[in-house]
């Protein structure tokens, strides 16, 4: 009985940590390719302004 109760509490604790970890993922700064989103279009427009005036 005591081992079963300990297993339940440990499982709930781990699920709680996992849910907090996943919810904080949305609040962090983008990493990888997402941080360059939209920069290609911006550089293309600057290049066209230089070439075509």
C-alpha cells in the first residue's frame, strides 16, 4: 500500500514538472531557423532598392 501511494505521488510530481516545462517552452525566445523568419524578404527588398534605385 505504501509503495503504491509513493508511486502515485512520484508520477504526479513528474507529470507536474513535465507540464510546467512544456508551458515555459512557448515563452522562450525562438531558436534555430525561426529567429531568421522574415529576414530574407527584408534583405531582398534592400537589394532591389540598391539595384533598381
